[in-house]
C-alpha cells in the first residue's frame, strides 16, 4: 500500500489539452473519488496513473517512486474496468489467477489467494464458470476479485458500477464501501455519479474541463463548494443560483436582484458580509433542501432564516420528498418539501430560506466568496 | 437454428400471391442450382466412362459403360510430362506446398492483425492500408519480380519457392481478415492483461489466440483453397516433377497423346478438386460464421 502524488500533470492528444496542471496528493489508505461530467479528463487521469496513457508533462509518484515511464505491470496497481474486461475464454478461476500466473506466483500461494478472495466476495460457487455465464452483478464481483487477489500499492476503479441497473448499483456501492472499511487500501475511484462520490469517498476530487476544481472531504465539497461548477455538479436536484447584492444599510443581509417590487432581503452572518464587502454584487447559491415551507415553530430555532414568497409552478413528488419548482423573479427555483407540507400548483408559498447554509459566489470569477 | 422463426417476407399477403411468389423463387433457385451442378455431374459421370463410349455417345451423355480403373490409372499410372506415375506425385507436391504456406501465412497474418489492431504505432494505419493494397494487386504484376527473387534465393523451380510466394502473396488477405476481427476485441481486455503483468506474447497466446478460432478457420480455408487452386505462379515457376497439381493437370491434358483419355482426365480433375471441396464441406459452416460474427458476444 502506498500514497499517490501527482504534480502539475498535463496531457494533450495532439493539440487538444485534456488535463491541465493537475495536482493531487492522496494519502496512504485514502479512498479518493475523481468525479466530473463526461469529457472532464477523469478517466484519462486514471489511465495515466495506471500507465495505460503516457504523461505529456508533470510527475506521477506512487509511494516514493516516480512512475512516469514505468509500464503498467511494474506499477504495482490493480484496476477494475467499467466493462469489467473479464477474459472471455477463461473461467472465473483463471480470470482471477491470471495476474499471479503472469508474475510467476507459486501454485500453492495462488490457490490460497484465490480462496481468500472468493470467500471475501462470496463467489466460490462461480469459480468454474465462464464470464458469459454470469449476471452483471456477478461479473462485477469477479472483476473486483481479480483486483483484490493481489496486494497492490493502489486500487484503481474506472466507473465500475455504471453498467449495473439502479438497484444493483446501490447494493454494490454499499459493498465496495464495506470492503474498503475492512481493507483500508489506497483507492482511486472514477465516477460521473456524484452520489457515488459522496457516499464512498474519504476525499473527492471534482474535475471539469481538464482542471481540478476542488479536492476536499465530501462534506466540504457539498457545503462549501469551491466554485459555481462544483456547487451545481454536486447534489441533486442541483443548487439554485440567484443574482443578488450585499445590503448596504441595515443588518447584514443580501438583497435579491430580480425581486419584482418586493424587496427580497435575506439575512446573512455578519462575518460573511464583512468578508464580501457591502454593496458587492454576488450570486447567491442555495440548495433545494434549504428552501422549505415556512413554519413559525422552526423560525425560532434557526438563526439567519429568511423568507420569500413565491408562486408554485411544478410539483414533483418522489415519495421521500416533494420537489417543487417555484418562480422567484424571472428564475425557476427548486425547493424541497416534506410530502405532508407539499404545496399545490398555483399556490403562493412562503419559503423559509436557511441562510446559514447559503453560499455566495463572485459573478465574474464564479469562485466561492 | 435460432429460437425465433426467421422473418419470411414471402409468407405474408394472400394465399395466391404467396404461392406464386414461392413458385417463382423456387424455380429460379432450382435453375441456378442446376446451372452449377450440371458441369460437375458431367465430369463425375465421364470419369467412369470408357473411350469407345465417348466416341459413340459424345462428351455429354449418360454412361453406357462403367469402370473404376480410370481413377486408379489417373492416380498412379498415367504418363504426365514424361513420367508415368499418374498425378500422385503432383498431388503430394501440392500438399507439400499448401500446408506450410497456409500455416505460415495464417500465423503471420494473425500476428500482423494483433499488432495492427492492439499495438498501434505511428503510421500503423498507413502500413495496414499499404498491406491491404496487395489484395487488389493482380498476380501478373509481380511475376517478374518474383522470378528475380526466386533466382537470387536459389529457389527457382522448387516447392519451397512456391511456398514463399504464397506466404507473401497471402499476407494481405490474412492480415486484413485478422486485423478486422481483432479490432472488435475490447481494448480493455488488453489493458487489464497488461496490468495483470502479461506482455506482448503472453497476451497474444492467452487472450487473443483463444478468441481467434472463428477467424483462423476463415483464413485457413481461404488460404488453403486459393493456394491449392492457384495456377499462374504454379505453371510459371515450376516445371517437370516439381509442379503442383494444377500445373500438372495441364501437362496431363496436353500430353501429346493422339486420343484424349477423357475418363482419366476427368478422374484426375476430380481428384485435384477434392481437397478444397472437402475443406469447404467440413469448414464451410465455420467459414460463414467466422465472416459474420464479432469477436465477443
């Protein structure tokens, strides 16, 4: 097991720069998730860590060793592919032991490692089968078994769950988490699914257009996103953005820009105003779950609770919560209601806005203030 | 057979229309089948007929005599080009030519295909394009270069020389077949194997070759049939006792004999045609499957 250090890593295909100046420091035993929309370069980054893509410039270090020019087999890594990449002509047993066979591990040790992994993943009964005789979930397990059978410095996962149906995906996610909690191996996990990222990661690296946007604990990425891209990408339904201005007079507050007549004034903590500066134009970011039906009882409990009146346009019950689209000024805003408190279409609701959770962004740089 | 009945476009619409359509199709197909089978049938029948039978009833006729001796005469007794050992030695010449040439050209084609699909390098696509150009190159164009090469290598009028020619000439096809098949093998398999510690040869042996039988059967059948039936190189670059059977057949019929030994000639032709026919009969199923099937289900 080892750490992973990436310094100023760049990758171009011809004249197209795919990765731009990536810096990443993964500690030993950490589970880091690379997440981003398709085409953000996350899979390329993983392939470069694996040694399947060359490095244009920069440095990749596994443990203390620079591995830029080291072929994949000598990097001491194991990888699980999105397509599973099981060898179709081999049995499950041969699939799992192929790597050890290539490396000349003695037969006895191979059998022991196989038995250990088969037990761990509960695939003993499948060992004699061919991949074509397995279901999607079973293939996934075998693919993990092939990686887990060795004790590598790094585990790499390339969207391992995206070929499974929704229910199985959630189950396997939990199982990967359990495995990680048991084994505590350094893991790099690529996904485009922000829920997977939130649930699995000890730290999340959000990528966009070849750049690392933010690298932090899941809580931090969610609560204090570094910029508007991260804020919008993480969380579903995604964060609402409203143009606003820090109030110049009166108690610390932000005034919504498009409020059509009524002065929509939402309270802010003093120190936020102090750091942002009075009168500054900002983008107010507020997550749907922080916009709920105004309830007098709760108002007393929470500090910095603002209220907005808004007409309801669409109501989407999901069961656990009811997603509601309301109109504030010219913008559609998503709010989450408890099913019991769900409004009707056409109704004008009073929304409680939990401003302690709000984020302010600079409208020019889109960075968090 | 597939589980679901194939869609039958002639099986819809009204009864009369349906019957009429089927009738037209079957009559047409029957005519074509006849057209292809009749020449073969004539040669087969002729191989059992005696010379007087030919002179009385002509070349195309049902047999009025029956004898198996023309087959044995053609095989081991009849005089071809001065030696009277029948076509047997030439048959073995062909075997000695076709077996190594097929194996070598298929093996190299498979390796070429593996490199050109899974270990691409700068210019590999251009190289592949140039190699497949050979598919469209007529044999006449390369006669003189080959004559020179065989002379330089001291392989003029040898079976080894013909093996060399067929290996090189066949590479375009075998490479094309194998490369296009291997392209469908997911790259992830190769990547996974590389991470698993396998190198170039181990991946070829353990991952790619086990997936190859369908396409290898296709290339083997293709190469075997073409090399066995090949005439131009055979007749130009070999002579006397070193000829493969296709060239020897000509010598047999142009033997300078006063009377054409139609029975013997027919038997010889049939024996010469038998190996590729058998290969196709036994391998034809795989041939069609290999041509239409992808690498991975």
